[in-house]
C-alpha cells in the first residue's frame, strides 16, 4: 500500500514538472514588449568612457555616470543620461568642442538630442563659450538651437540671447534672439 501511494505521488510530481517545463516559453519579442510597456530601459550602464574613432582617428569622446537605453521603444527609441554627460568632438582642423550638462536625451530616429541643466558648450580653438539651461542639438545638420536665455562669451565680449539662439555646432555662426550684450570694438 505504501509503495502504491509513493508511486502515485511521484507520478503526480512528474506530471506537474513536465507541465511546468513545457508551459515556459522564452519569446524575446514578448519580453521586449513587456519592458517597453512598463517604460523600462532595455539596459542600464554605469560609469562610461566611450571613444569613437574613424580610420584610426579619434572623432569623439563621451563620459557619463549613467546611461539608460530605451532603444526597445517602437515609436521613439532613445538613450537617456540622467546624471549628465560630457561630450568632446574632434575636428580634422584640430578644433574641438566640449558639451557638458546635467541631463541629456538623444533620440535614435531623428538624431536630435535634448541637453539641459547647466549646459556649457566650449569651442576651444575659437575661444567661444555658450551657457544656457536647455538646448537641442540636430546631429544630422550639426546645429544647436534653444528658446531659453543664453550667453555667448568670446574673449571680452558677451552676448545675451533673452529668447534663445541658434548656431552651428562649433558656435562660429551664432544668432542670438532678442539680444543685448557688451562688445569691445577696436577701431582700425
């Protein structure tokens, strides 16, 4: 009798085990959809120092403490840098531009980045510095724009765009909106 009962329990346990094994499925798309529906990043990376090269030459260097990758989103995949970013770009002519901010988000499909919180952009060769609280960077057109108050400092000159600015990525062609400022004019 004891042996018969033992066989029945083992059979029931085996049936449950087999049922559980065959009921599990590992569908990557379902997992990605679940993560996207909950608005969770597909990956979280900490303390990154990424160097981008082309033909052995350094093009850019990115440093960030935290990266959230939302590239699993169907409509607007993006990467978020919630603890800030420092990005240095290097040009063929020896010029470099540094972008520093407290927060950034870059959208994969449009290649437009939102950069905000104590934003500083420096063109080292031309000695230009731009300060603002928020800007957008169109990476396809290599173009910055903002509707927030912005300061452009060049040596002794300071321009204030009360309603923002637009400029090429090296700041050499900047248009300050509703501007005022202090300019030093040297007569020939």
